[in-house]
C-alpha cells in the first residue's frame, strides 16, 4: 500500500539519515522508479525532504524534522505492544526500560490507536515456556547480555553433556536468543551456541572484541535449527495412524480402507520413539523398524500383565 510505504520512507530517513534511491528501493522491495514517485509525493505534501546529486548523494530530511507515529495502522500498533514481552525484558534487566519506551510510544499514538494498543495488554499475555518445564536459574544472564551489547570477551566455566563435562571457554558473545523459555548465547570463534543456564562461573577481563560486520543473528539461528533437526532425526519409522492423528514432520504414504494413514516419520532414535509413540496408545501402530515394533509389543504385553484383562474383571 502506497500510504504505508510513504511512512516507511519517512521513518527510514529519520532513523538512518541520508539514503540513496537504490538503498530505499532495496529496503522496501520496490523499483527505483517507484521510490522517485514516492519522494515526489512526499515533497508535494510538504515534507522537507531533499535530494543531493553525486557519488555521496541521496535523500535526507531537513535537520530537526521528526515525524510523529500517526502513520501506524491499528494492527501495527497492536503488534508493537504485543511484541514487548515483559518477562524476557526483565530477565535481561530491561524491564523498566521497556516500560518507559512503551509509555513514550503510547503517548505519541493518536487516541484511536492508543485504545487498540491498550486493549492488547488486557487481552493477550505471552508465556513461552511449557507447563512442565522447571524454572531454570540463569544467574549470569545480565552479565552475558552486557557483554553482548558492549562486545566484551567473557571467560566462563561451562557445563556440557560430553566428558569432560566442566570446561573452560573464552567467548566472544555475538548475540542472545530466547527459545522455548531458555536463553542461548551465540559466541565466537566459530560461532557456536551455548546455554546460558549452563555457565557455572563467569569472568569479564575487560577485553573487547570486534563483532563480524556480516554476522546475522537471525540467519545463524535459522541455520542452526535446521542443522540441529538434521542431526537429531537421523532415523525414521513407518507407522499407521488412526483417523485424526497427526505427527510432526510425518510424510503420508497412503490411506487404508479403514481410514488409517500409513506415514513415514523421522525419529531421533528407537528408544526415544518408543516413549513418544506409546503416548498415543492404540491410535498408532508401528510397522517399521522391526526392533521398535517388537520393543513396543513387549511393553504392551508387560502392561497387560500388570493391569490384567479388563474384559475378565468382575467375572465369576
């Protein structure tokens, strides 16, 4: 929509300063010709926007010009306040900062959008961790976040799964990621990923490092997750699923006459799949691999022996 694109141009120039038409076009994913037309429209509307020719040229706003946030739509205002998760911000020591920022943004919103934003806080609450996840202490989170922000080296004692479990590491922390209620720090060299709650001891020697200018935290994390799942699910099983049952990452092969679906499912291991599949009870039948099918059959037989035959209970 053109109106939202005009607001985006204003905000980009306001936050980044001088930008060329090509840079604006790339940012907004439009043609340079479209940027030219939008700039003309802004100028015609009285926005003090200037274009400088030459190699170091580009568009810029008159010094001191600031646009109010009247270009926000109702959905954008709601999303902005919904994205402000107070729990994680408080863990990082930024709870009061977030509250102050939201207060300032709220004051800049028109009355009708302010009502929309206020409604979000009263009707939606984000709680990322699962029900059965124990609250994990992360005593060094604030120190790690400070090192991330100021590009300072950390010397840590870290507990890992493999032997030796407790190791010394020198970290150059590039960024923090919150995943399913658990904090991870992505750090060089490498980079590599570390759980913040597994840092046993931390020292800040005051040494600074240079963060790679081309490092993209979101792109790294997406690739890390793909690699994690590729390494995690190295085996697969063939199962029959009762009507209505769905499994993550399952690939349907066919549907039987009785409505059951035969599917191929990636699994971490036969032992892990054993427990996961048993949770579905009689709504799943394992066809392959044979050792997994046999182990589940043995478990079911043991359970039947333990609980007896329900059909015979109460018989004389």
